[in-house]
C-alpha cells in the first residue's frame, strides 16, 4: 500500500458533510480488497469481515469520511454565491480562500475579500457576510449552480520537509488511511472476531453517520480513529499532542478505561510511539455515539495529531498515521486470535 499516495488521493476529494458519495464509492472499492461484504448506507461505508461465528466478539473500526465545507444558500443577482457553513469552520481564515463549488460540474471560486484600504475596521466576518465570486454572470451561475450544492476548499496536498504532510480534509482522511494501512498489514483471514470497518458520514455536523452505524452494527468494541490537536506555537502544551510523537490514546469518562490501558500496553510491548489524550467529558468523536448505542459498546479513541484543524492547510506527520495503523493491527492480532 502506498500510504502517502492514499492520503493525497483522499485529501483531494470533495465530500463535504451530506455529500460524501464519491468518497464512499472510492473507499468501498478499497475495502473490497478484503471482503465482498461491503455496502453503502446513508452515505456511510460498512465492510464486514473476519469470522462468521455469531458468538464471536464484534469490533468496529470507525473513521469519518466527511470534511468541513459550505452549502450554497442562494445565487445572487450579480452571480455571487451566498453560503452557510458545514461544520466548525474557522471564520478568521476565509477571506480570499480559493474554493470549488460542486454543482452540475465543478466550478472554481474565491471567497470575497475587501482590500484593507477600503475597510473601516478590522473584524472577523460571520457567515452572513461571506460571498463567493465565481467570475460568472447570474445566468451562467444559475445554469450550473443551485441552492443545496456544496463547496469545499481548493487545496492541493503537499509533502513538506521530512515526513510532514499539509492539505485539506486530513481531518479525518488521515484516520481513514490509518485504518486502510492497518488492514494491509493484518491477516484478515486469521481473525477470530467479527470485524466491521465503518467509514461514516456527517461527523462534522453531529456524528450522524456513526449514530446510524452504531445502531446497525451493535459492536462489542468500537475504535474511533480521528484527529486531535497537535501543538503549535502559542498553544497550551498540556492540551495538545505533538506531531511525530505517535498516536494519541484517549482517556475520558465516556470511554472504556480498561480498553484505553490495553492500547497503552500494546504500544509499549510493540515499541509503537504513543501519547495520551485526557478529556474531561465527551470526546467530540464518533466514539461517543458507539458507547451509548443499544446496550453500549466499549469504546476508545485513537487520534492522529494534527495542526491547523478545520483549515485548508491542516498538517500531519506520516509516521503518526503509520503508528496508528500498526497499533490497530497489533490490537486485532491480539484480541482476535
């Protein structure tokens, strides 16, 4: 598996919340390398593999497919677009960003920016003040773009020095890549557990895909693979992980402490770099959905450290993705032997 190229492919894709179809089809094809039991339901991809023994424990690996973006609310008389955000976009960075409008065909655009010479005061705009300039006339725009179309940032992933990668949608396409890597280094046919891989939709707008899949799969154990905050200048070190220092294993009241400690022990025994992420309430990840669905699953979060979250220039370290994949594989080999 060319892990870097997989991350790049996933980063380039659209798939704002609610419109993950093309990403889902791509990932369904990837998962068919391991099982024929693959389906897409309400935008989420579900692949089931492992033993057919119904009495065997069921483990779910979950990562979300959607990315932050916008939804078009109207095409204005001058051909400009009004939008609303999909997910928690950092409004401070929007001015002059390049975007792609996913209409009848993809259209490039730029978020309007008032030159500093013409601004009376400095302020962070709210979403009602955001317009997208496509360069089209009203008639041209309305022929291609409609209310309800989604918009994503137009950004190309890049390799930085060493093993650092920057790009869009690394939240949570890097988590997806970690799961795919784990599958590639695991003998799936030897597993004595039931394994479901879930690439869930609409996490950024309320973990909706995971809510459906958690009910559908009724897992005994749920492993949510996502991203979390990596330290950058000016941030609080105790609130962040560090790039290149390994997967962040979650501890929280909504998670299963015994399961979290099991992952710590595996990381130590396999000499896999890891960090701890301690949270005082909900995790803000899909693990929260699995832990309370039906009779509840034992849940844990494995998070890839990421800088500049919810921007077009997110940053990860490739080694953290590899380490997360190795940790998942080691757990499966031990829990499902």
